[in-house]
C-alpha cells in the first residue's frame, strides 16, 4: 500500500509542472519581496559603516529617538521606533550596560521607566552624524535626490506615518 502511495505521489510531482501562481507573479515585482531585500541590503551595509561604534541599527534608532526626546518612557520610545516593549526593554538594558543610556523610574508614574542619553551616548550620537549620512548615501546610491525623497514619502504614506 505504501509503495502505491509513493508511486502516485512521485507521478503527481512529475505531472504538476509549473504553478499558475508562480507564473502570475514575477518575484522582482512583488512588493513584499522587494521591501525585504531592501531591508536586508540596509542591514548588511550598517556594520560596514558603523563597525567602530559597537552598536546595532536598532540601537542607533533608539539613540536618535532618545536624543530627540530625552526622558521619554520606554513605551513611548518603542512606539516611535516601531519595536515591541520587550525588544525595547532588552535593547535598552544592553545599551545601559554599555553606558550609552540611563534608565530611571518616572517621577510622575512609578510604573514607567524613562530613558535619557548618558554623556557617552550623547557623544557617540554626535560623532555618528557623518557616518549616518554616509550610510544614507550608500543605501540610495542608485537614486537621485528627488527619487530618494519620493521613496521616503511613499514609505511613510504606505505606513500611514506623517512627519
């Protein structure tokens, strides 16, 4: 009996041929695939530019938000960078161990943890300006300035984000 099932399955695999769905979509025209590849491209370039900093792209995003809004709650920071509470908490804990941020209970809500940059975190962020610009230029090197702005505008529109 099992031999018969195996034979039928082998025959079915041979007879299946190409998928109509696979024929319908050109992979390099599938938006979710292109976004995934663009994300991986950005992530692969980050360590090349920021190798001397001992930070990840997520940590840089957190430093930028904390630098813009010192003493924000972990929850608010997570919302600004689109990371869940646990990921933000774990990442901030690692950044605190590196001496980049300081976490303290809120003076107005003991359940809330507020985060600020330490002088080391502030100096790292200030020193990263040129490298962040260099990374941005590398990521959009095939686009002109208008296309770069259009891409940013379209991505924000797609995610319903306004500046």
